[in-house]
């Protein structure tokens, strides 16, 4: 449903939030749990899409897997905008621009990228 008046809708949502927060002490914890659950579900969906393992070394331990910007352009997106998994699930981001990497492979990829930018000293070699 398109918004007739974006500012009015925003004000309504905000007043609903503050009313519920004042009325119900469990509102905020429930809301946070819902958000956490939604993000977790989206993350699982993303992990499933990419085969549930690191694209480089194949490790499948979800605790160490990250969603990686394939083209080293994550810095262009800015910080704190939204969660990658929600952008992918909603269609705002393209699946082919990302991959799953484990923390180690992601760190090594970042190091190699920084080397190409002349921004690392050769202490690790
Ligand atoms: Zn890996």
C-alpha cells in the first residue's frame, strides 16, 4: 500500500510506538526479540542461498561466516544503513554482488585489497 502522506505515516508510526511503549512494559523486549528473530531468519536464508560455506576455503561453521562484498566496494555503502541480509531478502541488494566468506578468508581478502591500495606495511610477509 503506497503512502499517501509519508510524513503523516511516519508521525503515526512514531506515536503508536511511544503509546505502546508507555502502556506495555513488555513491548520493547518483545519488539527487540522480533527484530532479532527476523534478522536471524534472513541470515539463514542468505547462508542457504550461498550454500552455507565459505566461497574460498569451504568452512561451514556459521559462527565464522560473513556476507562479503564481492567487488571490494563495501566502503561505498556507508556504515549503519541497513543489514546486508535484509537488503538481500527485500531485493534492494543484488545477490550476485555478495558471497559468503569465513572471517579468516575475509581478513586475508581485505589485506590483499589494502596492499593493492598501497595502504599496508609488509609486516605480515
Ligand atoms: Zn574461508
